[in-house]
């Protein structure tokens, strides 16, 4: 049987999954190295959970192949389907899914009991994992007496106790309040790092994805829009969709008028009778003369005095002081630029404002 030669530890090739006539996952492919933390990020209904369930074997799939290590998990074409219980996967879901009538230690021990570990090995391993997730003092409490954050730690402990080859997380933090969610992001990442288990993490929360991931796959409608590290996804989105989904961006329709060297050119926009050409970076595949979308993060638009290199002039319609920065809006024709300014030197409401852009952080992306 031909095995893909990607060298990745987990390899998903051309995964297709239908529900009735609806394609929930539309031919996605990705591979990840052993120990990596990859996040599937996208809006509700884009196929994240379906992808995860397909890897876990909780869904059969309609096309493609999933391999982990040397083992083919699923390949309909080859007639292969490894049952979920043979896949050696730990899972953590949004709902805590721990058993209320058992203590924390009993919950965590369960996966080892069904694998027929010796009792003394179970005791040692459970103690080790409870220590890792910070629940040592709660070992003998009933699981229902834990807070939401603690219950999620217990779920994680249960998922990693048998040292599975793969960890799958489906929005594990979304039931927690914001403060706890922010703490748990860091905690969860620390624990994953420590145990070194290859992980796929599903979320629709972009800041969670940026904080936690080695790499992010941005999905839309069952397809992959972009894959990259958090910095790359944020600073070099390939299209309007990704740019809009991650962080805040000024997005404006226009045209690429010049390509001076590969990936570098000029973008032309017109508003209110002013036409400006902005030196910019170009997403691969955009040629001169093509329609594109300008994408500039608010922190990369600079309000400057007359003669300070500004290329267009608008009016500041609000400037909100937020401590470490000032959030400004600059109206230019029908367009409102979002501009982040320094509190010591920012435009005031009603002022004429000149805007300067750096070519490096001004992108022309696919519409
Ligand atoms: N068991 C099912 N039966 C029928 N349709 C389903 C089923 N599970 C998912 N779908 C459909 O497949 C598509 C993808 O769903 P999926 O649950 O994978 O999305 P998701 O990205 O996880 O979204 P969310 O962020 O809301 O959890 C959706 O259109 C959904 O309605
Ligand atoms: Mg989901």
C-alpha cells in the first residue's frame, strides 16, 4: 500500500465529508510534525468539528485519507477504517464530560483501568498527571464539586493519562468566563508543551488561536484559506477573508497598478476625488491591473504632520483614549481609516489628518 511521503506525523489528505448533500469538509489536506500544536480556526459551521471527529474516527468519511505515524486511520478508497478505540487518541471537549459520581482521581484513572494497567502503576501515573494539571489537592473530591476551570483540568488529565499519540481539543475553553479562559490558554499550552503530545485544537476564537498555536489553519466553508504561524497569519493574510477574520484591518477595494519585483508593487485607490498609489506587498498570484483588496492593520497607519510623508488627507472623526493607545477614526471620502496612535501624539477630533503607510506593512490581498 502506498504511504504518503510527507514525513508528517499526522497527515490528512484530501478529506471530504458530506452530511446528506452538504459538503461539510471539502477536500482539505494538512500534515503536522510530531509534538506540534496546530489550531483549526474558523467561524461556526466551517467544518472544524467534523475534521476533528473524522480524525477521531467518530465520523466515517467520504473521501481522502488520514494517517498517524505508520497507521492509516481511514481511507475509504482502500477500504480502511480503524475503529475509534484503536486510534489511541485523547480528547477534550467544550462540555467537561467527566463522570459526576466518581472522584477526580477515579475519573483520571479510568482510561488506564480499561487498558488493564496494574493498580500501583495506575496510582503513580494518576498522581503524576494530577500534579501536572494542578489538581493534586482535589484527587479525592467528587468531580462535580470542581469549578469549571478545574473540571476542564480534570478532563485534560484524563485525556493525557494514557500518553495517547494524539490530543484533540474541541473548543475546550468556551464555557469558561473570559478571565479564566485567558489563564487556561497559557496553562493548557504549558501542559501540552510538557507532555509533548501532538495536538489539534479547534476554536473560533482568533485570540486563543494566536496565543496558543505553533501553527494555525484558517478555514471557511469546509476549505483551508491559509496556514501559517500566528505572526504570519496576522501580518501576511493572503486574502480579505483571513485579514478580516484575524484581528482588525483596514480593508479597501482597489487595483494593483504596478508590480516592480515579485511580491512588491503599487496599489491604487480613489476616494472623494483623491487618487493615491501606495507602495505595498502583494499576495502571491496578484498581477498588475488586477482588482485586489488593500489590507492594513490600524497600528500600521500613521497620522503625521504636514510634510511628514503622508500620502492622503482625511479628517479625524473620533479619538478615544484607551490608556496605552488612542483609537482614532479618520474619514477619507466614504472610507473610515482605523488608526492606532500614541497617547502622547495623536490627532484630535475634527482635525485634518495626514496618513502615512509603510510599504512593508501595506498589503494587497486577494478579494
Ligand atoms: N451530525 C451532523 N449531521 C448533519 N449535518 C452536520 C452534522 N455535523 C455537522 N453538520 C454540518 O456540517 C457543517 C460543519 O459543521 P461543524 O460542526 O464541523 O462546524 P464547526 O466549524 O465545528 O462549527 P462550530 O464553531 O459551530 O462548532 C455545518 O454546516 C453543520 O451544520
Ligand atoms: Mg464545532
